[in-house]
DNA sequence: TACATTACATACCGAGCGGTATGGATGTGT
DNA sequence: ACACATCCATACCGCTCGGTATGTAATGTA
């Protein structure tokens, strides 16, 4: 066991998942080629179909074990663990383009890409993707709700639909920037979203008013 | 000619375009099957490849001759021809779900679907799709600019990035509602967008404040 | 050490795809 | 009426895809 045996099923599975994520992110799920993924990893169909019964199962695993985890580390957890969730939300919106590989502007959000492609075609994809997006929406809603209790969000804000709108607009901004192939468009859009969230804050609390990165 | 001759190339071409639009709208461009389209229309490959050299050319024609025209009739032209463009914009946002087939909530925006799928893969698609989206953004920007001249939009609003954000959020709302398979989510999201646009209006002008459909 | 199970590699298959070559039917200009 | 271009139908091709059947080496178990 300790001398690094040749067969390491967990690592093999993880490696396949990572390369599958990349291929799917670049080509979309349907256009993603099993053969290409295997070619990249240097493995064969025997390995892949030992760990995943079908291409669909591989796609679903990518959603749960790669995409969800990345979003959690990037957005959900910081919001959850923050003591000033509204400030954290604003900071994430303002700096998200720096915390993600620059090529992601061209490739778009992996979650949104799959949602647009697969939701209408496959119920299992739809369910998993909706679940992940639900986490996103919930993370924002919790941040707003906690902000209201802290008095930094106006009491008249209806947090649930507001969070839904923020998450939707967020995905929309990423999608359009991807289409435009323009980091500037992405920055501009996210700045507007930033302003929208700031507009939800209570009037007295203008401390974080001009925190947005200069430009 | 007058007795409805058997060969009507224009109608044939248009028929192919319409069925291709439906197939692409439902399956996406790559998954759209030429064979399926022909099966639906009752035609053959001879007809299709006489009018369109490749599948790509068919897709590009669908963008310019179907999607663009529909968006123009539904959104761009009403905004352009309106004398109160801001009110018109608000009205479109508030009633868009009634002016479009109900199944479109499940299928999403044809433009956005193609943008998400094809922009990263094909430069010609990217160019055409960006052009159409640019019309959208420009239509909103013009509406806001004219609104500013009329005094109904606050002078401090920067119309260009604001229009970009509105269009992006708009597409985002459609995309998320499609993923959720929920007309209610769509209505909720668009209501928030409606509120955002209202927030751009000058304070004195509260006439259209509560125009949003009851619910 | 003997054996069963896991973890892969290799070769192969049917199906559906976009695209083409060819031929015939229809309209058009002269 | 004849030549010709347009319009469309049919049959076919090469390719790639996801998936499988089979074999084999490594690993866990007794």
C-alpha cells in the first residue's frame, strides 16, 4: 500500500472528473467527447466505464463533485462564515474576476453553461443543477436576511426574490461577458450589480459606499 | 405562377428556417439534427443543401432571419417607436411573459441559448449573436437616454452600462427560469428587474410607480 | 499460497451524424 | 420548342460517437 501501488482507484476517478470538467466546460456536455477526455488523461475506456456507468453519470458527478465544491469554496462558504455577510457579498461581486482564472470569462460559468444546455433535455441534470443554483440563491438570501437583522439592509427588502434576482443577474452578466468575449463587459456588468446590492443597504450605513475598486 | 406552382423556393427556404429554428430552440444547435428538421418539414436533404451550403450557414440564417426579426418585433421596435420609451420598457418587462408562447419559459431565450452554447466554439456565431444582443442593449440605452432628455430618468444614470446590465440581467432571468422550469420564478425575477428600472426614474415622477400587474 | 474481486486495457460494434454525387422534374429566357 | 438554370429527391459515404465484451494484471482476503 505505502509504496505507491500502480492502481489508485480514487485518484483515477478524481483525475477523470477533473479532465471531464475541463472538457465539458470548454465544449459543453453533449459536445464533450469521451474519447477526448481519455486522450487527455492518458487512460482508456476501461478505466472510465469502470468508475462511471454512462456519460450522463459522469456529467452528474462533475456537477456534484467539482462544480458544486468550487462554488462552495468561492462563494457559498465565505458568505456563510462571514460575520458581515453583506460586505462579504459586495466584496465577492467586486473581486470575483480576480479570484477565478482569466480564461473563465471566455468559458463562462460552468453551472450556467450546463443549465442552459441540459435543463430542457434531461431531468436528472435539471434536478442537480437546480439544487446547486438553489444553494447559491439561499446563500445570498441568508446573507441579506442576516444583513437585515444587523440593520444594514433596509427592512422593506424582500430577501427571497431579491436573492433570486441577484443570482440570476449574476449568471446573466457572466453569460453575456462570455458571449462578448470581453472582461471589460464582465467588469461593467458586475459593477452595476454591485450598485444594485448597495442600493438595498440602509441609508445611514454609507460606510461601504465607495469600496468598489477604482476604475 | 398564379396557380400556386409546385416549386416555391422562397417558401421552401422560409419553411426550413422556421422548422430549423424550432429544432435549434429545443435541442440546441449542435444537438439539432438536420435529419429531424427535414423529417418535420417533409422535405429532403436536396432541398436544404440547395438553400444552405452547411449546417453552420443554416444556423447563422436562423439568427439573422428568425431570431433577430422576432426580437425586433417584440422589443426593439416598440422601444424605438415609443414616445415614452421608459414606460414602454417597463411595460415590456412587466408583460413579456404574456406576449410569448408559454412553452418559451421552458425553452429559454433562443438568442441566449445560442450565445451560451456557441459563442466559445464558433467565431461567426459569436459575431452574429453579439450583433443581435448589441441591438438589444442599444435599444434599451436609447430608451434610457431619451428618458433622460424627457426628465423621467435621473441625470446621474450612466445609460450605456446600465442598459448593458439590464439586458444581461434580463437574459439571466430567462435562463434561470428555464432551468427552474418555473414561470413563477420568471415572473418574480422580472418583477425585480422592473423595480430596478423604476429605481432609475427621477424622484418626482412617481406616476408609473404601481403600474406593475397585481399579484 | 490460493482465490475472488477490483481495476484497468484493448478491440470492436451499431447508430446517427453532416455532407455529397447524381439524377430528374420544374420553371425561364430566347 | 429548345436550351438552360433552378429546384428538389434519392442513395450513399466517411466519420465519430457512446457503449460493450473480453482479457489481464494488480489487489484484498483466507
